[in-house]
C-alpha cells in the first residue's frame, strides 16, 4: 500500500522508550516478568486502582485467560456485543462456549443493556462489556442484571485506559478486565495487553495460567521449592523489551492524553457545524463518563456516502477506515444460526461508521487538512 501524507495511525515514541529498551538489554533479562514488566504492572495497579495487573502479550491473550479463570465449558453461553473485535468472542468460543450476540445502543455504540434479560438463559455464564471508543457502558444496569442472575462481568477495555464511568475507572467495574497496547491504542508497545483482576480469588490461578500452567511465580517468590505443571495455561507473557517500550509510554501518559484530548476536541469543534448541516453523527459521551480520547469517528448518512468519503480522502492522501463488521453476520457467526436483522443497530452502524486519523503527533495543520478535505468531499453528496 502506498504511504499516505496523513495515515490513520502513526506509532509515536513519547519519552524514554528507546533508553529503556537499551536498559532492558543491559539488564540481560529479555524474557517476561522482568524489571520493566513489574514497573508497568505497578503503574497500572496504582493509576487504574486495581488490586492486580498482569501484562500479557495481547488483549486477546488477556481475554483467553479470562475464559480459563471463569471455567468456560462446552455448551456455556457468553453474551457479547456483535459490534466488537473478533477476539472478544474467540476467547470464549475456543473453550466451547456459544456466543450470544447482543445489539448495541445507537448513541454510545455500547452493549445495549435493555436487551440483556431476554438473552440470559440457564447456560449463560458471562456478560462481556466492551467500552466502545473508551466510553463506559451502562455498568450500573449491567452489574445489577449480572448480580441478579449470578453472572460474571468481564470488561473488554481495549479502548478505555484512563476512561471512567460515574467516577470509577474503567477496568475496575467487572471481576476481570482487559487492556490493549496494540500500536493503534493510546499507549502502545506494538503488540501487548494486560489482565486486570478485581476479585483477588483469581490472582493465584491467573499467574499459573499466564506462566504456561506452571507455578513458576510461586517458585520465584520462594513459596515452593521447585516449579512444575499444575494447570492449563500457555505462554502469555510479553518480553521485557516490549515492557520497556510500554514503560516509556506509560510514564508519558499524562502528556499523551493531553495531546489526544486537544485533537479530539479540535475535531469535535471544527466538524460540529458541518455535521449538523450534512446529517452526520459525531461521537457521544454521557456527562458521567470521562473520555480517554481513543478515537474520533463519523456516522455517515448511508454506506454509499461513507464509501465516497473514504475514497475522497484517500485521493487526497489521507487514510480513514471503517471499523467492526457485525460478528453475528460473519462466516463464523452464522454457524450459530444468526441472520441479518438480528442485531439491526450493529448492522446499520457498521455500514455508516468511518474513523478519522488519530495519533498524538497529528499536527494542527494536518488535522485541519483532514477537516477541510471532509468538507470538500461531502459537497458531492
């Protein structure tokens, strides 16, 4: 693919990332759970306010650990928004669960809590709350419904580090939560993630699962005299080189978030009159949710206008992208007998949504160029 003058995403070092990678090499500890892994975990525990954070090699792997910790068995059901990334479902399907796809709200694009009661059966074990664009789901309602049916709540918080819901940090509202440090996220190490544990009864087993099913962590703490295979698990640790890069990003997170806030607000202010004139939807965040400024999207009036906008920007060397395709209509989703119309809001939103370039080194001039190009392309609508 030819490079774009303004890409959709550009991974941006923000401080001591390269210095820390050199330090990791000098430490001669390149594998997982080294000094930088521990620093990152301590940072997340303090800043997010969770009892335990464990770095993983991806958010997908953190979700895999959730499925094992919550003892998903063949025939169990897990409620998942259809408008989600594939690994949100895969983690549980690989353990034999049936994904029960829920539709989303038309305002925040989050799981529509009003649909939950009718989706719960005797086989339901988990509700997965994905905080789309880092805007919190309606967690009070979700938690209440889950408690009344004795279900676990897992937060897929891949978008929402430093977001909050009614004064509570996202990632602290379910028994387990996951983060992503993929290169498209606010803080990154290329590929990476974290498991956040709010119920301390899961900590010991999470360490075992993450360490290939062994009690290696207990061995290094001197709790056992040798380590061995004791449970299911896999190699879910990132290297300390990745953690070193992430440590530099987390240290600079305040500055990164301020830059992203300015970019998000500039899009919102510049595009608001245009959006009202053209009938385009802009992101909505309830006043009781703190926004982490992960992405900025447009909801075009139709799929045809969305396609025209993407192509028009591309012709001006600006890359914009669509987002999730509804999981219930995917080839895998149809194996569970889902059909068009089962999640109508997800289907409609997926056809109309476009994500704009967003990275914390996006210059004001380039951002205005994006906005001007959007205005120019839409004149052909």
